[in-house]
């Protein structure tokens, strides 16, 4: 039987309940075998992370230790070049069986900016795109993106039988939590309990991460 695997990338600086709840909902909604959380090493579209790659990896490992549907994939942290999504997807695809289905999870904002990504027009050759939407959003992506997904949107994920090539929109009600918000709170000496798993909070405190300057 074909496996169904998703890649969920991010800087995870730090990983928080918004990341984790989204990943778990994706796994459950599409009946996936696993969601791989892939920490970025050198994200090409944003500033460098605030803490080391190893510390961010450790936080993700701690956060998902008791959730079998979520796994950590550290391949991008082993590179010495920017974390291009296309390279990651090609690498993951090579490890799967030819008939296994690979999904790449991204938010609506990232999807709308897809045409600025490195080799973005090749993504669907290696995976399905799983786009997370809020219920109040409307599908108004830029023309270039629409051209990519024309005739490739699957209204029902259960209709997908191919290893790659489709676009799926999944509505979620995201938690209003961001890593930027969490770092700001920590820099001001505020308590972030319940915004991150307890194990991550303990790690941040023990390591002295994101302290007030």
C-alpha cells in the first residue's frame, strides 16, 4: 500500500503550539502516515534564525517526543547552502517508493508568493501542494500561481491517486501564535507558558535562549 507523507518546513525559532497543531490536523485530516517537520538551516526568504540550528532541532525533537504521527527530519541542517524547498523535496522523494504520495505543507501567504521561490514551477513534479487556509480566506492567488495550478486543484484529497502533481486546499482555524510574538515576549522577560510545549519552555529557560538584551 502506498504511503502518504507530508513535509512541513519552517525555522521553528522556536517551535510552538501553532506549528504543532497544524501539523497534527494535517496528519489526521488526510490520514497521513507521517508529517516530517523539517527545520530550515539557512532560509533564503527571511533573516537568519536567532538561535543555533542544533538548538532549534532539539526543541522540535522535544516538542513531538510523544506524538507518533510527527517526526523530525534534519536534512536541511546538514547543508551548507540555502534551504531550497525543491532540493528537500527531491531528496525526500528519492527515499520513497515510486507510488508513495508526498505532500508539501505551506500556508496561504507562502502559497501566494510561490512564484518567487527557487525552481517553483518544478515543485508539482515531486509532490502535491497542501495549502492551509483560514475559513475567511478567498482563493485569490497571483496570476502566475494560478497558471501553475490550473486544472490541478483537487476538491477532495481522497480522489488523489498519483504520487505528485495536485494542489489541495485545507481549511483550518489557526491558533493566533507566532514565533515572532514568542521571541518578543521572551526578550521582555514575559512568561510564554502554554504557547510552547512544557518541554520546549524548559529547554529555552535552561539554555537561556531569547533572553532580554
